[in-house]
C-alpha cells in the first residue's frame, strides 16, 4: 500500500515535531517568570537543591535549550547539535534529579521513563539529522 510505503523523512519530521513540542511545554515554565516554577530564578533554586553545579548558568542554558532550542528543532535548524544537547539535558535530569535526588524507579509515580524516551529520541535526531522536511541549517 503506497500510503504506508517507507518514508524516512516523514518519520523524522514527526519525531522532530513531537520531541520539540514536549520539550517546549516543559521548557516554557522554566523561562516564564509568571509560571508556577517562577522562571529561571525558580529553576536556579531547584538546581541548587539538586546539587547541580553552576545552577544559575545551568538554569539559563536549560530554559533556553528547551524553549528556543525546541523551536529551532521543529523548524529543522541545528538538529544534530540540538539533539546532542537535549540528550545530555535528559541524562543530567535522570541522574541528578530522578536517581540521585528523588531515588525514583524507571516507571511509576515520579519515574524517569519520560526523560529516558526523550533522551533516546533526541539521540536519534542527533544521528539522523533533520530530514528532507526542514530548513536544514547545519
């Protein structure tokens, strides 16, 4: 059936858009000072409590990565470096917050399965690149 013939570029587009959307909705409260998190200052405080080095700088990096980076990812700009950065972001979230701070298991209440699938999806985009349906700047 031609409708379901393999189309890697369409698959990469769908993955890019979904990953970008999830990161954006999780990043917006980190950059928005009127959110429940309190924007970057609130995230900085959380990073301090999690023992993340340079919490102020890290908070800005994560907030911008998950918002501006997500928009760039959706457009297909800098997909490979963003994929690596987002994967690293999730690796730190799993290690510093979910495992070390919360002592969470993989699944269940407060588990780290979402962070894990985002890590793998971001790594997949780092390996595949943007695909044909993208602006495609590096």
